[in-house]
């Protein structure tokens, strides 16, 4: 009996449509060497749009015969759904600079992506830029269908003034261990300094585990992915410790079970948030922000976290792929990466960031913690049915951890069993 969700079935149907309509796609061999105008898509983040327009203007000044047009990704419930629909319609841009690694297997299933490894210098360019971090982004066939572009390693952001109001040391917060984090959270709430110690969204969206469970699991497990070697890894000692920690936060009302209609940290309703450096720009004029690593049971240093990475990808509807590949390399060059860092505060997927861009981090010391963390990040597993798998995990997490309707060990055990079935189903070509 098939256990795919309605979303997964829709994706498979669309994939079939994409295959059937493949005759309308450009000839890959001709497109690989073709040059000419292209369109690129950017996210709707204001700083990224600013960088993207400047990058495109710089390219166009140098290459008037290969004009690039920049647009924001079409509106949709999520970028992933908008891109998926565009693949079916054959209306994707040549490049998108906001591709979620979790969606890459789906886009591949739709025959929507170009293998970057097939360019003569593709493998060399990607691996030299990202170093050891890049292997997490290979697809199951060993190729790169995405360029690991920029990360937003998830850390604990906290409101120093609320910590001070609760009688806590804002410069040396006790947040390293679960015990310390819980004691600090109790003081923040019981003192009346904040309604919530931390307020992640309790919604059922497939990507929400990336901002509560997954950073904590990456840290507690020493850098494991949700799935490794085709098997779920979270029904383990590390996973159970993480789930029990978050369950305590919810059970003691230190983390609310309802969604907040805004930014709880910015509005002073929560004292902490799990988020990446992209958010610092939003808080710079309203919140005195401190940064701390994600806690673990025993504390310690050099812990991993979730990357919250976005990749750049090339789509199979692109007719001028030689130009697109050159634009992709230009946009992710050391010079453009520096400009991207300056404009957005987000971390280019490069090793040794603090050395390469030392001037920036000297001038912006709050961002240095994120650059250090960017060396130790865990990505979502690149497996077929990725979004469906995350949705399955989230449903069990919401039931057991957020609302306590079943025990946390049972929730992890059920999620592991269901995801194992999905992995077997997606891996079965029949």
C-alpha cells in the first residue's frame, strides 16, 4: 500500500508531465555551449535583491552581448512550490539563487535541473570553493545539481536587555547545557521579563524542524544528518535527549504552543530565537542582540548546527547554459562573495571565512560567531522524497513534543518507522 502524501503524489504526477513534455526543452548538447541573454531569480530578501541587482549590473557592463535580467522568484506559498510549478510550465529562469537543498531531489525527479558536474570545470569549481562542506550537496548519482551558495548557520540569538531585566548576565549567559538553558529560561519567564523564553513556530510546515529539532540534533549527535546510509538516525540517544529537552520547554510553558503573529524576538515577547545571521539586519535598530551556540546535554565547544543553506541551481529550460554557468561562477566568485557578505551578513559557502574576509569580521564582530559556526554545519539529507520525509517527521514532533499527545520516545520511534517505509518506497523504482 502506498504511503506517500498527497503532496508527494502531486510531485510524481508533475514529474511525469515534465517527462512527457521533455520535447519542448532545449537540446542539452546545443544548450551547453550556447551563449546569450538569460534570466536569474532572486529571493525577496531586500538585502539579497540589492546584492543581486548590483551583481547583474556588474556582469552586464562587462558582457553586453550576454545580458542578464534579474527578477524575484514568482509568488507562491513557498519558493519550492513556485519553482516546481515553473518547471512544469517550462518557465523557470536559467538560475535561481534561493534553492532549498530539501527540494533538489524533487526538482531532479521533475527533470528540472542541469547537472553542474557535467561542465568541464564543474566539479573542480564547486569542491574548491566549498571544500569539505560540499559533499553533503551531492545527489544520489554522485553529481552536483546545486552549487552550495550561502549558509545561515542556526544559533541562539538573545535579547540582552531582557536577560538583564531578569537578573541574568547578558554578556555571559548560561545557555551551554540543557540544564543551564532550562534554568535561564525559567528565570526569563518567571521574572516577567518575557512571555516566552523562546518561541519557535509550532506549525506543521515541513521545514519547521530546521529551527528547533535539527540544530539541536546536529549539535547533540556530533554532526549527524536526519538520514545517513539510507537509515533514519534520530531514534537514538541523541535524538531522545533533544526531544526531551524541547518537551520540557513546552510542558513548562517556556515555549508557547501557539504561533506568534509576527517576530516574537523583535517584539520583546520572547527572549531568544533559533535563527541565522540573516536576521541580524532586522534587529540592529530594535534589539541589543547577543549570540550563543545551540545547547547540548553536556555543553562543550565546536558543536555542529543546521546550515539553513540555500543553493544556486541551473534549470533545464535554460537555452544559454554556457552563459548561465559563467554567471553562476561570477556570482559566487571570491569578490562577489565578499560583496554578498557585506550587503546581507549571510555566510558564503566557503571554508576559512574569517581569514578570507577578516576585515569584515573585525568591523562586524557579532557576525564572527556565525562565520565560526559555518565551518561546522549539517545539511538536510539529499534523498528522494525529502520534503515528504520532513513532513512525516514534523507531524510526529508536533504530536509528541509540542503537544505531548504521546511520549517523545514513541514519537521518534513512529517517525523513524514511517520514514523508513518512505525511503524504501522512494528507493523502489517499481
